[in-house]
């Protein structure tokens, strides 16, 4: 069963939202600037892997410029943060969709 968390990164002044799989691996990630909530990252591991499988370097570069780079690792890496907390799937989906809209869409990259 997927897991959704939110963490505040004080050093970078970012709210980070993560969706993890049943083993805690990051599947999707959103980062919002703490001051104004502007989306910085809205990346999906599924999309990244699809571009890598096709060896589509140009599209991968454009994707990372637009949506950022997804964190590697498990959600447990953030569990020690004092600003760590679980969230509902609906909240993650709302933040995800708003961030993707704000960052724009790439053809065939907007799927989950």
C-alpha cells in the first residue's frame, strides 16, 4: 500500500511531499518553496524510468529541467526530521496536480 508524507526542509526552505511504494521507495515527489508555495519539483520515478528505457536523453534532460530530479532512496531517510508527517492520498494528489499544472506539461510525460 502506498504511503504519503510531507517534510519541511529548513535548510532549503522547501515543503517536500513524497509518495512511496509499499517498501518505502520514493515514487513521486513534489517540492514547494516555503515562503510562497511555488512549485519547484514534481517528478515521477515511473516517468524517469520510461525515458531511461527508451534512452531518450534529450527528453530526459527537458523533463529534469521542467520537473526536477526525483529523490533516490526510501522515505525512512526523512523520518528523523522534526517536520515529518504522514498525509492523506487526496492531499498528495491535490499538491501533485497543482504543481504539474504550474510547471507545465510535456507530451506523454504527464501521466502518473
